C-alpha cells in the first residue's frame, strides 16, 4: 500500500526519503501531514528550541498562614486564600 516517497525539506531544500516504515508509523499514530523537514533539520530544530526541555518552575515567596514560616509556592499568592508551607499543607490533607 505504501511506497517510499521523496520529499523536499522546507528548511534546507534537500531531498529526503519518507520511507514505507515511517509512513506506516504516521498512519498508525493518525498523523495527517507528511514530515516537512529532513531528519538533520528536525534534530537541529529540536536541539535549538525548548521543545522537549523542561521549563524552570517559577516560585513565589509566601508566609504560611498556619505556622508563620517563610515558604515558597509554585503560584502567585493572593490575599483571598491562605497559603501553607509543605508541612502544614500535608497535615491538612
């Protein structure tokens, strides 16, 4: 049903082969579009961008509403809800 296709990379303009195996994989995963970049350009694009890299979590300073200790939380605290340190939060669960 499938046969190798020659495609043109949209980044470098070089021809590359979209193999039968790759086409079967795309079909199995339900991908609708053929690849637009050759393997080298895909690899370069992934390594130069933040794709696949974890973002550093922003932490905010706060004071625990239970024990009064300084703590950090992964959300921006507001005055309408209490904020707890890890120990007090775990104890309340």
